[in-house]
């Protein structure tokens, strides 16, 4: 079981807005450590989507946005497209475990 | 364009040592950055294994630390992972990645394509 909790699956229709949550605790997200998000298309390596809670690397559409509050973080995708169908994982640091942790991943299906 | 490419045996016997190498192109690993290894068991989430600087300084996942060794070969512009005493639980896709950000606010901005390592007799 992952230290960062994500919903296993989520779905949305094209054009809709979806939000993926990442729930942690006082030793990781709640302690102020940054949250980062990765997109993993089927059969491919993870790709950095959001870093430092809300920053997009060059080339990532502004349809993707990240936020953090308290012990949780969220990834929002607006104007959902078929190409957004993928697994999304959050990542942070845990000061009790003393290492970098990932969420279990959320499989997003575009209906 | 910076690229990372993992290589190594796809099949390892139980109790033996898994060895992988990550070749980096388009960037000299001796210039800067930590470099890391992350794995993903089939159908499961990502797990950080460890990270190494070109000087050899390392950070390891405490749950794997007793079995993990990483090294850097700046002459070949590559870094390596060795995981000893493997079991079926070590079956996973192994990724190498570049580490960015200030410790401990690290993230992984570039990834290799990954290589599946199966532990089986």
C-alpha cells in the first residue's frame, strides 16, 4: 500500500474536467514537501507532467494544472482529450521514511 | 537532446544479482545532477530505488539498501545498478532517470524507456 493515496481509476468524457487526488500525511505533503506528477501512456515510461506542485515543464499543455493544500495535492485536467488516457502518479518526499515516494497511480479512462 | 537508455539481462535467477546500466547521451553526467533508478512491478506503482551523483555520493531506499549498489562510470557516461539476492518480488520494469530540483524536493524530469527484468529459475 502506497504512502500517497490516489484513486485507482477515474473516467471522464471528452471536453470534461477531471481531478486526480493525492492524499498524504504530516510527514510528506503536509510537511511542505513538493508534489510532482507523472503521466504514463500505455506501455511507455513515465513523463514529468507537473513539478514543484504547480509548474509545467516546457511542452506540457496548460490543460494540466497542479495544486496542493494541507496533506493533499490535486492534478486537474481540463478539456479532456482521448490522448489523455493514461496512468497518472504523484510523487513527494517523506521525512519519516527518509526517501522519495510515489502514489499508487490513477488510471484515467476517456469515455 | 538528452536521452537515457537502460540495458541488461531480462532474466535473472532467484538469489542471483541483477545488474543494469543506464547510458546517457546528449549530456555529460560528470557535469551535474543526481541520477536515479526507479522500478515498477507489473500492474503496480512506481518505487524509488536509489540515486547517485557523479562523485559517487548515493541515496538508497532503506527497504532495499542492504541489497543495492550503484556506481558511475564517467568515462563511458553511464551509471549502473546492482541488486543482490533477488526474488520474484524484484520482477519489475526498471527505469533510470535524471534527478532535478533541490534535495529533498527532488523530481525526475527525464526517463529511460525502461527494461523488464524477470526473476525466475
